[in-house]
């Protein structure tokens, strides 16, 4: 068997590629954007706050020498997600990668969480992800290739008390990823998901020192600690690059061994 066709050291090279990262101005989104930029990708950070996005984009551009821009949008709004995709095409001339990192979490017992709370989580985590996937599909089909990376969660694979909105939304993202992966595979578009475990993001800071976090979250991981933001970069780079060309509808867990226990 010949392996001459493998690109070797250039396997993870994203030079000249264009990536959209929602929720890209902070947390896991910014960490993944930095990972892609370090491999040569031009990036567009999508977020609600223009100032935060502009600062993050400027830092990425200065650090990695790529073109980095920001775009302010509500991912729950169809017109704004379509404008997002058009902006990327106008700036880069292409869309190669979409990372759907924007998301929210509202915790609480089911009789304490309101129906509006539940719907808000579903709107952002599920509807927003779907709309962003929809917005880039035509451009990716036209180019004959693409990488869509959804941010699911280990809580889309296993349960945790007092998390019904979040677990329901991330379970939906898991199934959306599988279904869309099958739908877009004939167009050479790979759709996969990352399932992060307990990373110490801004979303998790409020519970970082709680007994629940110590006993049932961090205490449940094999590594017995929170994940560092930079530790999500390898999975994102892998799924965004040619290294994952034979992957469709896969869930890549980055959870310190939580779901292995």
C-alpha cells in the first residue's frame, strides 16, 4: 500500500483558508480561532459585541499575521446569519470552515427554570447553530468542499441533574451534526462536532468553586481538573483540516476522561 498521497507535515496547514467562528471573541471560541490562525487560516469572529470582537481580531492578526476581522450578529436571526456569510465571502472570497461555538447555559431544577429560560437556550444553542450551518451551505456546495464544526458537549452524550435546557439543546446538536453530516457528505463537506467537558470558561466560572463542581464535574474527570482553553485547539484544528477528511457526523470528546468513567 502506498502512502505517498498523504501530505505529511502539511496535513494541518490551513494557509489561505477562511474560517467563521461564532462566539469567537472569548472563551473556547477565541481559543479555537487562535488555533486556526496559528495554522494560517484567515478568521472572522462573530459575536454580539462589536468592540470585543474587534479587539480579539486585532490581537489575532498581530500575533499570527493572518487576516482577522469581526462581525456583530445575533445568530438567532436568519437575516443576520446570512449577512455573516456574505461578509465572509466579501472579505475572503470563500468560506472553508465554520465553527459554531456560540452558546448559553441556564442551570436549575425543572420547576425553577422557566419555559422562557428553556426556550432561550434552545434558540441560541440549537436554532442559532442550524441557521449558521444553513447560511454557509450554499457557498461550501459551490466550492465543492467545507468543514462545519459544531460545539456540542459531553452533556449532549450523558446526563446531569439540573441541566435540562442545556442537555436537551446539546443532545439536539449531536443529532443535527449526524443528520447534516449525512446530508452534506456528497458535496465533500465534513460536518462533525466537538464535545467539550468541563472547561473553565466564563460560562462555568459561577460554579467553579461550588461543591457540585468539585464533586460531580471536576471530580468526575480522570485528570481531576478543569480543561485549559488552549486544550480545545487540537481538536478544532484536526476537524478543520484535511486530517479529518474521512470523518462524517463524529463526536470528538475533549473532556479529561469524564465520559470514559
